[in-house]
C-alpha cells in the first residue's frame, strides 16, 4: 500500500493532541480553582466561626441566668403542672375533638341543604311575584309553595344554629383546658425570648445544629460554579448614592465593599476583636 503524505507522523500527532488536552484541562481546573479560592472567603469563614462561638457563649450565659431566676423556675413548675393536668384530661379533649370534627361535617351538610332550599325559595319567589304581577291563576299555588319553602328554610336555619352553638361549646371546652398552658407558656417565652432568639440564630449559623437537608444545602450552595446562585460566602457591598464617581464619561454611585471582610464593623459585640472583625466606632 502506498504511504499517505502527512505533515506529522501518527504517533507524534497523538502525543501532541494528548498533551494539549491535558494542558487545556489543567488550565480549566486552575481557572476555576483560582476563581473560587479568594482570600476574603477565608476571612468570612473565620468570622462565621467567631459568630458561632459568641452565640454559643451567649446561650450558655442566658441559660445560666434563667437557671438562677426564681420567677423563671416557678413558671417552669407551673407549666409542668398545667401540662400534667392537660394530659389527665386527654380523654375528655379527644372526645371533644371527635365531636368537633363530626359537628363541622354536619354543619357543612346543613349549610348545603339550606343553600339548596334557598335557591328553590328564590325561584318560587320569582314565580309568585310574576304570577301576582300578571294576574295569573297559579298565584295561590305559588304562594303556598313559597310559604312552604320559607318554613323549610327557617327549620334548617334553626338546625344550623343549634349545631353551631354546640360546636362553639365543644371548642370552648378545649380552649378552657388549654388556656392555662397557653398563658404560662407565654410567660415562659417572654423570659426566655433572648435565649430562643440566639438559638434560632445558631441554627442558621452552625452546621452542627442544622438538619441534614439544610446542612447539605449549606455546603452545596458554596461549591464552585454553583456559588453564583445563593452563596453564603459572597461579596457584600453598599451602594452610596450620594457619592458619585466619574467612570468613562459617566457618573455612577460609589460602591463600598469593606463589609466583605469587616463584617463586624457595625456590631458592638465585636468591639474587642482584632481586625478585620473589630467594631468600628461611629464617625
């Protein structure tokens, strides 16, 4: 077979092609890694860890204060007793709950029956008024039908009112048992509001406190390429509309991105921290 004319020998061409592919993949990986690995991200991660530690310490302090608070401990005791009384009447509440579900179903049926009769009543009223206005012979029968439907509507309305009153009675019975627990729980929440708020903040900050799904989402949203969606670690900026910059013959508001690293600058809680987390005093 006659040899084909080529500028490069086959094996050499394969080597060059493989080398260029490796170089391309390496450059792409390097570009993504360089874009993802920013110094400010490490600063934000350190600040997040600092926030977690401070929040944990604040929760521990609040817990200690509540444990020494006689009013709070007294409310906890009252709440325990109220819950015990509620549990003791659990069967009564369960019976009342079943009655309520049955009464609600019956109320719906009664309302539907009333609406159907009312529709017939409106039709009968039109027939009667039409017969009366035109002097037709069916005036008496139309009036009789109208009166009959009016009585039926009144009967159904009384049934509905009776069922409604019984429903309110059963709901009031349940409310009566739960009212004391609700009242004491409100007092407890009032005293522990700061601790509860700190706990909610910690759940959002600390991956160890998150649910499995939230923990996965917290990690995934900061992955390379995906981090353009809704990352936790991101550039933070403030647009200062009153201060303008000249950019290529155009005046645009100045953008301040100091808070990307100086995240504690407006929080007095960080006044004793080192830079870049130290609180900045007001100007």
